[in-house]
C-alpha cells in the first residue's frame, strides 16, 4: 500500500458525488478525513472560505482544492 498525502473531504449525507468520492478513496486505499457540513457549521464556513463554493464535495488533496468528484483529476493529484 502506498503512502498517500492527507485528503480531506467536505460532504453532506445526501450527496451522491460525495458517496462516489469516498468509494473511490476506499477502493484505492486512500485514507481521508470527512467533515459533514450539513451538521458542522464551522466546517461549512471553512469549506466556503477555502473553496468559494457551497456545493459538495469539496476535496483537499495534495494541497489542491477539487470541487466535485473529478476522478481523473484526483488520480493525477494522488498518483493512483
């Protein structure tokens, strides 16, 4: 198993693309920290401040902000 950089994902429970992103991370053995911005107002504000977006998922990977589930970009950034 490769050592991966820290990945953070901001999600909501009903977001289909959030579930797809987490599935992608699990299938590729990428550990991640998840914040549910539907429940955590402070993390929601943090997400908006970092990304300028209200939509989820917002993914921070290898110092890059990726809005939405962009599998191709995630593969490039995480080298999987």
